[in-house]
C-alpha cells in the first residue's frame, strides 16, 4: 500500500511518522498531532491528524485511515477512524520514537545506544528478545525490567484499541472499554463479548450481540441467552418495573433472542445461582428481580416499618393547640382537612400528604416547620430534583436541597457519604415531589434517616410515577400502613387559576375549559385546534418564536418548555428538538456531533442520567456555554454552576427545546406548550396530560386535535408497574 490511497467509500489511507503531538487527553485519548507522510511528494506540508489514539508517541510510524475535513478555525484536518502502528521507516525515526519517554527506562541516550546496536531489528528485539537489551552499555536487570513492563503496557493498550476498532467499536467507546476492562480487554471480549453490555456504559446488548455475531458466537450460546435475560430485565426496569412475572419474562426473552423457552429458563436458573437475579418463588407469578432492585425493595419496606414503629423525638404534643398556634403565627385560617394533615404529621412517624396543584400542600409545610422548630427539632427539607428543591426553598423560606446533595455522593467510593453508618443529623425530614422517587433513591434516603426522625412525604400521587423503577408513593398509599391525607379543596385564586382548575377537571375525567384564544392578552389555559402533525409542528414553532414572546414577553428558550408524549414522529420529542433548535439557535458555531446528537453554544440541553461526580442529575436542564474542539470539551451552565463534558461523555446530554412529559416532572415553567395528536394514542393517558398541564405556571397551550384531548381525559388506566412494595408493607 502506498503512502496515500483512496478507497471506494471515500476512506483514505496515509502512512507517515508522528512529527509533533499538539494536544492529547489522557482520559479520552483524543489527540491532535502532526504527521509527516512517508512520501512528501504527495503532500506540500505536514498533515494534521485528529482522533482517539492510545499511548501515541512522537517519532512513531502509523498507518491511518479516515477522511479529510475542513475545520472552520483550524483548517484542513484528517479525521482518523482507524489506525495501526508500523515500524519506523528510518533508523533516525526509530531513535526518535524510543526517545519520546513513552517507554520507562529509555530516554534519548539509551535510544541512541539501542538503535546503534540493533539497527533495523530494534523493534523486533524489544518485542521478542528483550533480554538482548542487556548487551547495550548501561542497561542492567533493573532497567531491563522497567523497559519490558513499560513496553508491554504500551503495546497492550495499542493492541486493545486496534482490536476494539476492528470490531466496529468507535474510538470514543473503545477508550471507555479500555478504561473499564484494561489490558485484559481482548481476552475478556474473546471469552464473552457480552461482558461489554454488562460492564461498559453505552455499549448495550444489541451492540454486544452484533460484535458476538461477527466473532462467530453461536446464536444459542449460553452467554448470549444469559445476557439477553439481563437485558430484558433492564429494559423492564427502564419501563418502571421493579420485578416481572417469570412466565412473562421467559416469553419476552425467548421472542427477543429467538431461542427455545427451556434455554431461557436455564439461563434464569444460572443467573439466580450466580446471584445477579432473585426469584420469589413463593409468591403469585414468581416475580423475577435484578438483584439490586430486589435488595432495594426489601430495604425500603423494612426501613419504612422501622421508622414508623420507632419512638419520636417530638414526644407528647397537643397537636390541635399546635395547629392553632401555627394559624395565628402565619395569619391564616386552615380548613379541616389541612388541620388533620398537620396533626397527622405531629402524631405519627411517617405521614403521606398528597393532592394536586393549589390545594395547600405548601401551606401545610409552612405550618409544620415552625411547629417542629418551636419544639426544638431539627428539620430538613429536600426534593428529588434541583428545580423542585429550589421551588420548595422559595415557597417555604427555608433551605431545601436535592436528595442527592443532602446525602453527599462520594466519587471515590461510589456511594453516598450520608448513610446508615453516618445518618442525617435531624429530627424531621420533609420530602416534596415524592412521586418522583424510584425504589433505589427511596432506599438511599431511608438508610440516611435516623429511626427517631419524623418523616413527611409530600407529593401528587395522580402525577406520572418516577422515571426509574418503582411506584413508591402509590405503593405506600396502597399499603394502608401509614396515615394518608389527600387534599382536594382548591385554595389558589390568582390570575392563572384556569390552569389549576383545569388540571383538577382533567384529573376528575372532565374536559378542560379554555380561555378564548383569538387576540388573547391574558395568560392562562389555551387550546389550539390543529388536525395534522405538520400543522401542529408549524403552530408550535410560531408559538415559541413569535406569538408567546411577542405577546407575553417571555424568553423562548428559558421561559417556554415544549412537551410531547412520544419521541418519534413529526411532533415527537426528537424532531421537535431539531426543528426548534433550527429556529431558536440557528447557525451556532462551533458545532460538535457525537452519538447522533449535535451541540453548539447556547443550545438548551438536559442531562439524561445521574452523574454524581459532576453533581448533575437526570432531568437537569442547562445551556451550552462553550464548545472547545481542540480540548474536545463542552461546558454546560446549569443555573449557577458550570459543568465540563468531554466529547466522549456527550451521550449524557440531549437537546431540551422539547422534552417528554416524564422528563418534566419536578419542574415548573412560566409557559408550557403541549403537542397532542391522535397518533400519540398509545401514550394518551389522563395522568400524563395532568402531569404536563401542572408544569405550567402562567401559560399552558395545548396544540392538537380535540379527539386526542378527549381520549387522554377519558383514559384513566394507569400502566401497571410490577412491584411488591405495598404487599411487603402490609405483611409487616
């Protein structure tokens, strides 16, 4: 092969020597370097190469494959897709390569001596006959040991990266695989390619299955079936299930993998013996759990019962007198249901307070806090998301934190620092937006709460359940073990009360009543009839770019949040994001494309998984403040903090001009625009529409057809989530 060749798919190949490394990131292996081609007649100057290179050294000879690209700031570059190391073509090149300090024990002095001694055979000697290096003046057994170990590690890293890219794993993911599996990655993958799905985030079962197929793994290999069972359970957990009936699990896995049922059953037995799953054979349906979720559910039930039965720090209290004191202090008059709710918190260890918008949940919290503090009790307030915690602090006038921050994540141990061994220093804990808590976060929270503490769980059980597995608030209520006070009387009477009233109408199965639309200058609740998805899309773009900003003075990106029940389709979240980004942030540069997503400065983005080290969590929304293509880094501003992302981490972010209704939980926005069409039929549920509407503070605009709206209002069927928390609580 010559110094530069072109393949039929526009992939070019260049052979040359690394002249200079401009930039290299040790974590992501992203590198910018200057390559001197072997045949200078083909190139007028050095070639700038960019890509993921493991353990690259100046003077190293490479065969690189990729495509040319024109960078707006840095000019013409060669984007490397694959590469391999080759022996340096000259003795001078070989000497420079060994002089790069890449290999411990070899510097410029010893590089010169080694090359002078062995000439063109130098690389072969180090690779295959390293003991001959003792023939070189000054190299003893200690230095030889350093050279051999360092050279072996260097070659192992290179071999792993080349091997992974040969399997079709992108350079970004190859770097991630190496960080997890290390120098033994090749052997581990050859033995069981499905370890990639189990251990490396971003490489799911389907990609591992493709790799295994290319490696010749049998279709019915036990490793494949076991990994498939874990994948199905993971997908079910992603849909909210803590467990799943064994018969249904076997059927789903058999259909996915196209293998016999008995093979799936054998895989499940193997996984149970290995401890990765748990099966409750004594219960109806023999539910199957991922081990972590089984442990979490057991702990939540146990801890709730223990807290509920333990003695309180509050001691004896005249609850009725305390409520009267709070009314006088706050200059308010509570209704009987509100008084009962406060008295329940003062006389029980665990209490649930639930109700929709405008029913006085915040008023109750504002009465409970001063009563408890008057009794000398320490009170902590928390919520699952940053926005919910901020709103709780604003409405109560007291400090409130996210649960994650309250529990203090420790990156070095991968656990919360506040836990059963180091519990919260408090006598009472009030949690808002409890409907958002999944089973694992509830477990972590309860572990950190002292048994003597009073716990008040506040939330709206009629909203969508948590994004993660479980239906914690509904299960606690359904168990009947703890007192539950449901508030229904609407107290909020303000200029935006049509949103509150209509939310309650929807929750009771009644069609909402809309404010007049034509020429309206008043914020409120509006419905805009559009029958076709294309016209819905066009109207939403007009609302976000012109009508709402011009009429109500709202900022399109910061104040308006578009929502859709689904991700696919013309008015699904994915396409809405593309269209709105083109309208609201056109021509933004520089642009970075990773994982099928595009980001540029000022883009509205959201975090899609918890990242405790960065202190950002699933659903957090921010704005891109910087894209640095040289350092392969993107910076996002979340409220008052800036968070760095390597380009290889951008699968943690998505555009947020439009979001799913699920992702809106715990947040409120000045204006909410909801896409609602008949082809959303599978997702048209009352609690979904109710959740979307209750996110709006000043303005809610539903764009779609009345048939879809009517279907959503009538459909009060709640998608069942398989859990056993309620039953465990009942059993005591």
